[in-house]
C-alpha cells in the first residue's frame, strides 16, 4: 500500500511580505517623527533669530534629543559653533575646594618690589648680549633687525626702599637643581621664557645643554644640573580652539571653560610654574562650549567674563591638585601695551614707534592695562591662600613705552608698500625687545625663589 505524503505549502511569502510591511511602516513613522522634530527645531530657531527670548527652550530641546548631538571631540582650529546663544550665567563648580583666606603676597615686608623707577645703568646692563644667545627669537631681537638706539637695554629696575637681588646665573641653576621650571601661557610668557634661557645658558657648556622643540612644549635642558626650563603654549589656560602654537589666528575664539586637563596634564609634574593670561582676552567676546555637552551650541560672553571662568578653572586645579610643599606657582600679571602716544604725551598722535626713554610719571596708567581685569585676578588669586605668588609686572612695565620691538623684528607676512611707508601702522607695541623688560620680570622671579 502506497502512502502519498501531501507536501505542506510554505509560509515564507506571507512572512516576508509581513516583514517588509513592518519595515515600511517604521520608515514612514521615523521620517514623520524626524520631520516633526526638525520643524520644531526650525520654529525654535526662528523664535530666537527674531528676538524672542526662547533660546533656553531651544537648548533644552536640543539636549533632550541625543541623536542630534555630535560625538565628543577635542577643540581645535577647525572647531565651529552650530548655534550661538547669549551666556546663560552658569558657572563651573570651582569654589567648593578653594580656601577663603586672603594672603596679600604683594607686600614683602617694608619693601614693595613692584613700586619704583627705572634707572639708567650701562655698567651692569644688559645682563647678556642678544647675539650671544643662540635661542633668541627673531620676534624679539630688535638690534638684529635694525634698531640702533640701544638704550632700552640699559635700564635697571629700582624698587622704592630696597634693591633687587643681583642676578646670578649659577645661583639660579643651583635653585633649579633637579627641577623643572615651566612657563605656561601666551607669546608674552614665551618672551619671558626666552629671556630666562638667555640669562641662564651662558654658564652651561655648549655640549651640556640642549633645546628640544616640541610644538606646544619646548624644553631647554642643562645636563650638569639635571634641570630644565620649559615653555608650554596655553594662551587661554583652558582648552580652546587656539591651542595650536603656530596656527591660532582665528576669527572665532572658542573655549571650554570647565576643561583644563589638556594643559594640566603637561604642567602638573613641573616643580616651578610661571603662569600668565591676559592679552588674548582683550580681543572681543569669546564663545563657550561646555565639555560635557558636545551639541554644537556655544554661549557668547565678554572677554573679561571668559577670562574669569578660565581663571576659576585654573584656580580649582591649583587648589585641589598642587602640593605647595613640592611645587611653587607664580602668576604674572598683565603686560601693558602702548598704542596711544597721546596718553603719555598729550596732543600728539602715534604709538610706541620711535620712543627711546621710559615714562617718568609714577602715576601713569594707560588704556593697555585694564583695572577690572586686575581686580578679577586679585579676587581669584585671593582664594588660593599662599599657593600662588603674584609677580606684579604691570605698573613697572607701564613706564617702558620704549621697550617694544615696533618695526624692528621679523614679520611673518609680507608687508604692503602703504604700510611700510607708515611705520606706526605696523609697529609691535605688545611684545618686548630682548635684552629688555622681561629680564626684570625674571629678576623678580629670582628674588622670590
């Protein structure tokens, strides 16, 4: 007897059809949802653009939709803001660990090293020869680039009621034995670093010294002392899109006011730290991108406001991470500029170009130094107790309208004929010739060490 097995009809076509229908419905639903969300986003953008105060609602909406966010990225010169809103007033959590005591470090007994006058001294100064320092910067080598009046090299700073300790390179190396001295900041701090290297290198045999350039961190090493003098490019102290030591001239300045680890990871093991920050905050408003919110939204804040946030982040690191028994920290106050001759010579025009002598009026204070910034820095530093020493170079440098490179430096771009015919139009009244004013900043550092 033969049994005929009936072949079962397969269900695959029906299952496949059902599967495709589900996929199609999901796609249509997602497209509708995305369109609805995009429409909400556009509506909120329009409300903000046309002046309605709904930017916080838009920011909240943006944050609630994770798929709209970008992957976390490090700020660099290519970073941009997808949307800029006004500063919300938020602060980082910086005060929690900061001592409240205030130590007035500027008073050193009866002697105020930061108050005094410049005395012409062509016997003891300059402390080194520009052409004998192989590490001299072309941006600061004024004699090399044509400056013939060399009196700017011969001024000695004399504080009221006392004298600065006379510079001694060997003694300085003994203080640095087995240590790392690191300057952290912008091109003005780099100038102070170059000054220090030029002050120190002459007593080290050529075969026992080396310079290791490493873009952001540059190291001068003295083998016999197992010591180094270093410079770290960190012009805004916190992470920013201007942290490239070469290519940092950007139209839009973006910072992460709560992110200091990019730079702190490099400086945290140094024994002596010399910080500065000021000039870059004077170039208009800055944009804030908080490190934990990589959503493309930037908040716009004034330069002074941005500097205060950065200073607070830096102060939190100092308060919580720095060991004053093993490390020393110094903060150098603002370096003044001299762009308006009418401020020291009324009813005149021009800037620091062709100036040959210091200002003698001890009450002089120009627009290149901002009192509000000084007060803010004093407030932040005041909460750090004795962990940071202030080197107040501002007033003493205010007098030195004659100390800038003006046209006597290397310019990286080709200058057009119309500029070349007007020296004031391209004079550098920001940086300082070497030998010159930054040598005195280092004499003050030597004094306090």
